[in-house]
């Protein structure tokens, strides 16, 4: 009796947060897992402070405060080296005023550090094709700012934004873009990854 009461008194004031992941986070985790298979490891809630460091920290204290105690919803890493490949953020609806604008700071942070950030609207269910399209959008935006046009002349081919494999130059055979070139995943049609050339 006495011992029990002592244990009660010594219990620290920490409790488990429930749930650890929200329903939309769990749904997206499952959809991402299905999409990437074993090509990436998916880590939920990665602290920005663990993911990025700040150059010249003494001059840039203000920038430390911006990432301190914040996290990215999911981080996709190479399974053998754990090198980060993609950040994934759920775009949560605001209470009354519809969908919130994606966080501009997060966009700038990821693009400065050279990591594509994919924005996925919060939902209870996710269609694979929508997620793939959002990954492609993030890669296109990212490639648009980082890949020099001269790189293309060196025949540098992008990696598939979906599975990370090599891409091959293809030509649309029909439809409105018939005759236009694009990069398609070498694993097509098993993988739907494409990157526009433009
Ligand atoms: Zn692919």
C-alpha cells in the first residue's frame, strides 16, 4: 500500500499523446506505403531541426527559431542510406475559410536545401493517381528551378519522381500532346512516373 502510493507520487507528469497520428495522416501513410513499396522508407513527423542545419548559426538565430519544434509530416528516404529524397506535407483545411495556403516558408526551406516538398490535401482517402500527380508536380517545380537547361544537352536524364529509377525519353503517340517529347519511367507501365520537358 505504502509502496504503491510512493510510486504514484513519483510518476512524472508526462502522458502519451493520443492519437500519435491523425486519421488523415494514417490514411496518407498507407497510401504512400502502397505507392513506394520498398523503394523508400517513410518516416512520419520528422523534426526540421534534425533534417536541416543552419549555416552561420550565430548570425542566423532568427532562422533557427523558424524551424525549432516544427516537423515535416513525412520524409521519404533511400532505404539503404536513409538519404532524404522527398518531404511530404499534408495541407490541412482551415477551420472555416476553406483550404489553407501551403506554408510558403516550408516551400522556401525545402527548395533552398535541395529537397522536393510534396503538398497533399488532407483527406480520409487518397487516390493513387492523385498522389502520383502531386509528386510529379513537386518534381517539375523543383526541376524547373534547379536543373540547368545545359544539363539536358549532356543527356542528363531525370530520375523517376515516383520510384527513383531511370527515365527514358518518349514521345506522346496520340492525344492533345501528340508528337511532344517527355520522360517516362523505365518501369512503365508498371510505374506511371512522367516528367515533362519544357
Ligand atoms: Zn518509376
